[in-house]
C-alpha cells in the first residue's frame, strides 16, 4: 500500500486505517496552504468522501493531512487513490478559515522574556512589542496539547531558537514565540518558547457546543493591545462567564463566488 511521487504529493499508508497525504517534504507556509486547500476540498465533498469511507477523522499538520477510516468497512485502496487525485488538484488558498482579533497584554509582569528577547534582537521592548502586535498570524496546526495553536507569520526580526532550558511550568494563556512561530499555551505546562505576553481568554472549552478548541488550522489571528488592568478585568469576566468567543470573530471564510 502506498504511492510515492518524484514530485508533488505523496500518499503514505499509516497502518491499516489511515492515509497520509504529504504535500511537501518541508514545512513551509506554501505547504501549509496546500494542506488547507486539500482539507477544504474534503469538507466540500462529504458525500464522495463517505462513500469510500466511512472516514472517522481528518488531521491537519504543517505539511501533511491524514485521513482516518474504518478498515473493516472502507475501500481503503479506492479512498487512497481518490485522496491522491484531490491532492494533485490542490492549489494554495490564501484564506481557509476564520479571522480573529484576540486581546494581548505585553506588560513585563506577564512577559518574562520580553526584555531578554528585545536585547538579543537589538530592539527596545516597545519596538519589539509593536512588531508582535502588528503580526498577521495564521494557524498552521493544532498540536502538543488540546487547543495549542502553532501560528506562522511571525516577522523574521523576532525569530529566535527555543530557550536552552525549558520552563517546568508556563502559565496558562501565555503568548510565546520560537523560531518563526507564535503560540498560545491553553494550559499550564512545561515549555521552551519565549513568553512575550498573555491572552486572557480560554483557548479550549469542553462546554462549547460546536468545537472545544477555539482556533483551528487555517484561522487567522490579529492582536488587540490591552493593559495589565484590562487583562485582570478580562480574567474576572472569564471566571464569571461574561464573554463568548464569537465576540472576537472578525469574519468567517467567504464562500466561493460570494
């Protein structure tokens, strides 16, 4: 089982119940856009997909997409060939998801790596913060832990390797950078990214009726600067349940032709 191409996508068997479509040998923004284009195509053709399935899950990563299916009732070979055909037709999509504006506090009290990162880059803390706040980020995948978004689009001027010594406990809702990516830690956890601020709203809600993870691959994120007092006020609103994630939604994906 499996088809490898000298150029273009590769179809790889992942056990007996999944196919992986590798869209690129390297993780690039272009590869991520191809992956999201294929994911969008699968979403747009649920009947054709399930006819070959049943498909149980679709998992997006930086440069590949994995389709899980029931090997006892699915036509695995036919499903794989159809997926490969769709992958060969995929073209990068500039927009594949929703657009969000999320609050971000960069006060040094919640940004313990701000001064060190600014010094390493030869910037003032204010200049570094301004660049971070101006970022147009794109969610490439969700991983590491539930709701953890890996976001591309960080300026090269802010790129820096991970910390040499990871922290044993990163505070929940910390905004951090590593390499040329940004993230938001949904939970307190160990982590080696540089902490540059705090987004005071939850990134994962089990009680949400549609999807527990706030962000999804393909979504775009902009920041709205808030003060430390604003951040504390948001913490109180979140604890009282006086908010909803839709308040931060700028727009959803436009349908073709709209």
